[in-house]
C-alpha cells in the first residue's frame, strides 16, 4: 500500500465515473491520433503524386531581352544577353539552401538539335535532350516503357555505346526500336527503350546522357535549365523559390504547377481541419475532466478533511488528486493510441487512401502518447487538486 | 480550576478564544484547561456550548483566534504547517462521531492511513502492528472489510485502532458513542478506559454523565467557558 492506493481504490469504487471519463478522454485521443495519421498518410501519398506530376520549380538562365517593334512590325523578344547556367555551381548552391530537405529531385537539362541516323527511316533532324537519367526517372514517375526498358540507360562506360531513350512520337517518326544502335551527330548510341506516349513534349525528343548533349551543343558544364521537384506540405513553395533565387542570383527561378499548389492547399486545409477538430475534442475532454474533478473534490471534502486530520500535508492531498487524473490520462492515452491506430487503418483501407495501411503499432509513439495524455490530465487536474489541498482538517468533522 | 497543575502537564490551553466566521459570539471564550499525562478527561456541556470547537483547537484541526495550546511546553498554535501535520500524524489522534474512515479502503488500510508516505510502500512491520491493533480493539478477522460492511461501533474501533497503531500520545474523541446504541457505546467507553489504563491520555466530549463518571476527571462547558472542573 502506498499513497497511490487511495486514488486507485477510489477510481475502482467509483468505476462508472472512472470509465466514463476514460471513455471520453480515449475518444478524444483516438480521434486525435487517428486523424493525425490519416491526414499524414493522405499528405504523404499526395506528395508522392505531386512528384509524379513532375517538377514544380524551374530554374533558367537569366535573360535580358528587348521587345522590338516598330511601325506595326514586330521582331519579337530579342535576346541581348544570356548568362550561362553553370550546372556544378548551381547544384552546389541548391544543396546549401535551408529548405534543401524539401527538394526531392534536381533534374538538369541540355537542349540541342542533332541529326540522327540508324533508324528504319533516313537521316533526319531531331530535338535531343541531355538528362541525368537517374534524376529524370525519379522526377517522371509516370514514365513507362512502351518497349525496351527505362532502367537500361546507365552511366556511360567507356567502350560501351552511350544509352538513349526515345519519346513515343520520335520513335515512330524515325522508326526506332529498342536495342538499336544509332548515330547522333556522328556519335554512337544504343537505344535502351521507347517511352509510352505521355502527351507532353517528352514524346517528340530523344533523351541522351547530359554529358553527351553538352558536348554536342559545345556547352560543357552548362545546363539549358534545371527542373526541381519540391515537397511542399511543410512549406509554401514561395519560400523555396525565394531561397533558390537568393542562392542563384545569376539565374531565374520560378514556380510551376499552380494546380499542384492549390491541391497542396486543400491537403493542408484538410490537415488543419483534422487538427482543429481533434484539438476541440481534446479540450472538451479536458474540460470535462476538470469539471468532474471539481465536483469530486466538492463531494469528497469530508474525506479530504479526514486525510488532513490524520496528518496528510497539503502536498499529499494534491498528489492524491493529480495522480488519479494522471492515471486515467495514461490509460486513456494507451487506449486512445490503440483505437486511433485501428480507426485510421480502417479508414485508410476503406477509402483506399493508402495501400495496406497496417496498424504500424509503434511502442515509442505508444508510450509518448500515453505519457503526454497523463501529463495533460495531470495539468487539467491542477486547479481541482489545488482546491482539494486547501480543505481544512476540521471539515471532516462537520456533521451532515 | 487550576492553571498550574501539579502532575506533569501534557496539554495546556491558555486563554483560548475562537469565534466561527459569521457567528455573533465566540464558541470558545477565554478558556483555560489542561490535560495531565495519563489522564482520561471528559468534557460535558449543553449543545452549542463549544465542546467540539475546543476539541478541534486542542487537536490542532483548527486554529484559535487568540490564546495558546502548549503540548509538552511548546505552543502548537504558533507552529508551522508541517509541524502541525506531523502532530496530527504522530501524536494526536481523533475519533469522531462518524465519518472517520475512507469508505473505499479496508479496515486495515484505514488504520494504515497515517503511515502513507508517497511512493514508498507500507512496511511489513507497520502492517503487522496495524493488524495487532485491530485485534486489540476486537476486530480480528475484519481487516479486509470495507467500512460500509462494518457496524457503527466497529467503525469507531477502527478509528481507535488507527490512533493506537501510530502510538498517539493523546486521543481526542468527540461524542464517540453519539451514533451508537447504549450497549455498543458502553463497550467503546470500556475500550477507551482499558487503553487509558495502559497509559493513553484521552480527552472525550460526551453528553452522557454516566460515561463521564467513569473518567478520571470531567469539566463542564457553558457559553465557551469552563463552568467547573
Ligand atoms: N463551522 C461553524 N461556523 C459557524 N458557527 C459554528 C461552527 N461550528 C460551530 N459553530 C457555533 O459555535 C458554537 C459552538 O459549537 P460547537 O460545535 O463547538 O458546540 P458543541 O458544544 O460541540 O455542541 P454539540 O453538543 O451540539 O455538538 C455554536 O453556537 C455553533 O453554532
Ligand atoms: Mg459537538
């Protein structure tokens, strides 16, 4: 028997009240952990989709251009000065920005035109895009191989033919088939695969390793532009653009994908809503705990007076009440975490928001939630417990 | 009324005044009294004469507005909170008319109540001692009963066992037989007399002159003062 036998026995004796309080707190915590997980998973799966929509930030060389028109005749924008985009420098700068962790893919491009031969058709001109295949495939998770494979283009090893990928239209127009040896501007290439039609510019170009395109364009170490895919549930995309602009003063950085951003906004909104709702539930549960503790103190004045009359200090009485609340909080936290896991798995699987959302019961999280709930309940009990500790010993003697 | 007792004086009240908040006249009015070591003192008096108020002041449950209570020569009314807690835990024990047990703790646990110290559990020795005291007041076999399952007289005995278990110096009893029938009441008074013979000092408020006549000395109160004793 310790001091805590008192709250334990009391909670047991008043079990309907105890159970009700635990149930309400559990409900609050279950909805909190459950909603948190569901909205987190939705955000995560949305972020995955966001990358699959491609880049959302574009870095291009800074251009100074002048729109020349005179007497109703327009020459259009005439480029006066284009500062080259040095790839090595740019990537170093990008890697140093504070929000680097939010950048998933950095995909540089070198655009050039070339003559191609070796296909079923005769030699013709084609747009060639030099890419870092690894980054490009990460960026364009919607890429599928119509023939051959995407994975074959590896780093160009000496002696091996340089790998290439062809867009659907380009392959059709030039009569290309995977495995074929090609010649672009006199350089030997082997076609690794042909992309399924994407409906984008990708369809009509040939993708080659960046280094080869740089050499063909005679622009070693430069990039035509860099596409960046950022994960932005944690930050607004403007912040990223701002940081990238600051890091790359010689280049132009702008956000693409307004659509993606609005969608992200919707996800954020849903997450905030889930958070607010669970906060309201939790605050309500805590308020109920406080009120019930206050009424318990009022009910138990005589008991408290008795404890004081047999020598309990104010601190001891305080501890009796706070520990009873903390105990209920702990149990509610444990039950709430478990219930939240079950609930969120059910919802996620039912709404097919995540593949095979298991329980993912995490012992550390479980303990953290339980302890946090115990702490919250103890905090909620402070005022009632303080009023309990102020009961005078003589109150035990007041006859009914 | 002697203000300077001959025998070693255990408890000494000097000029006690207490007016309850909202009350017109004082419940205890410039009262002097004392308790000698080993004495069994009874306090008589009409209803409302201030007996309970006096007992509460003496047992350190409430503070007087003026005056002193000397316990072993030290003014306990001027003592700090923790010292008064300690007095209530160790040296003073109170037995009320009713409501002196926590309803959800067993008889044994109620006896052990003053021994609780936070996280460190009750020792086996303390537990054995508590069992012995329950046996002594005639409650062997009822250690694990909840107060709701005990009769009024048995509940009084639990409270008395609680006083004995911690070796209290003074037992304060406020109409301990008030809610009991006369046979049960008599047995409680007899128990108190036995304990007094073993050396426990007792102050008991009672309405029953017969019970008072069994004690070593009685004082009668009227209008907050001692009328005789
Ligand atoms: N908590 C209180 N607040 C206000 N007045 C009180 C309080 N307790 C007692 N009194 C008043 O103080 C006076 C003395 O009360 P006390 O309870 O000491 O008398 P008592 O002699 O014990 O009476 P009884 O024999 O009926 O128990 C009474 O007039 C009573 O109304
Ligand atoms: Mg009284």
